C-alpha cells in the first residue's frame, strides 16, 4: 500500500493499493473529512492508465463531498476505483480490498458503484465491517430521492409527476428502481440500456417504450434521467436535447461547467446529481454513522433542496451547480469554523 499523508481536513489524499497475487490495483481518494468519515462507492472499470483512474476517483470523491454536505449528512467525500483487467481474481481481490479499507478504522465507508457486483461487495464485507451490501435498499433509497427531485422540476413548471414523460438512461439497479418509482407515480417511461435483455424485461414489466442508447438523449420527453455513466451531458449534446429538465441519479452527469451553462442558456432545468442521487448515501450514512432510525425525512428533503437550487438559478441566471457548490462549501466552512 502506497499512501500520501492522510489527515482530517485540507487537500485530498490519495491511497494506492496493490495486491499482486489477486491482481488488485485500486485507488482511494479522500477529498474531505470535515463533516465526518469519507463516504463513497467502489467503481470497477478498465482504465487506460493510472492517471485516468486517479482523475476519475478524484472527481467522484469531490462530488461525494458536495453530496454529503448538501444532504445534511455527518460525512465527507471519498471514492475507490478498481482497475479492471483480465488477470483480476475478483473474489480474492475484493476480499483484499476490504481488508485494506478495514485497516483505516472507519475513516472510509463504502458501497457499490458502476462495475462492482453484489459478489464483489460480499467479498469485501467478509474482511471489512464498513461495506454496505444492501444493494436493493440503497437503490430504492436513491430512487426515492430522485423522485423527489423530479417532482421539484415538475412543480417548477406547474406540473405533476403523473403524466410526465421521462427517459431513463441506464437500467441497472438504480435506474430500474427509479423507473419503477416513476411508473408508480404515474409517469410514462422511455428506457435505454446497453443490455438489451435487461431493458426489454423492465420495459415489459412497466409498460415502457425502449429506444437505442444512441438516441435516448434526444428522446421527445419532459425529463431526461441519466442513471448510468457520467459525463453524458456535454455542450454539444445539450443542443440536441428535447427534454425541458435533466435530473438523473448517475454521478457527475455533466461533462463540465460548459454543459451547465448551456443548459441554463436554453432554459432547461437541471438538478445537480449531488442532490438528485443522494438517496443512497443518506440511507447508508444515516443508518451506520448517524444512527437514524428513519432516513426518510432526509431523503424527502432532497426535493426541497432541488427546488431551492432551481429557484436560485432562475433569480440569478447562474446554473444550479454553481449554487450547489456554494451551499456545500458554506456548510463545510461553518463546520470547520466551529472546531
């Protein structure tokens, strides 16, 4: 294990974990611990090089800092990425990763993320008590939070959830849970996923239509809900959007600030994913760190936060992500001042 010094505040710290027998090569970035232990999932992907893995881990950890601050949690931001490759012995590698995380003594609390399976989480949990393995519960919590935020978009436009046409991009655990919640609220769904069998099955269950993944961003819908990989909303893709709102549970939906400015210029509502996707971390941290018997009120409060950000954007003509960043930093600064 290679470590750059780890402390309770200040600049991000990066830990590199290697375990040659299992093929594990993982990066943990801890962005900020001012409000509490670092919270963030484990993402598993092929990366072209270590620098790319570190960049993604850093961006995701920063987003988790904002997410926890905006959700009112006693937690900061962190993220692990595991570099996938043909020689990765997943059961051994994730058990070893769990042991590495356990050595931190609770500084980092984790769960699943893109590319990490339930079996991977179970292997981690066999060596670490700080892993949330309730994928279904976390996905349903994420869906409840997303539903509250899409409701805020609807209210801003004088609409109700019932009758909205929503495109869900990505039908994994969170995307599927979001689709079910939206259908239960009376929305009409358009679904897209790289896994044809998965999206077809879900569409049949919910009476939804299916579009190609290459076409979903241009779907004729009210709301676009990206629930897969990040970076899908670019300045170029904004010009092709037909939706009047973007509100999804994927991490880092926007490619850059330019995409946020383009959405604002077109009058397309956008709830930052640090708010829209926060239900899962509220469920996990609220239970394990804050000891909350009922995490529901914090999840439902995401809708009010979303509405406040949308209203601020309308008043100032600055995109919601700018206001979200200010709100998050204000809470962290206040906590640091009280120390």
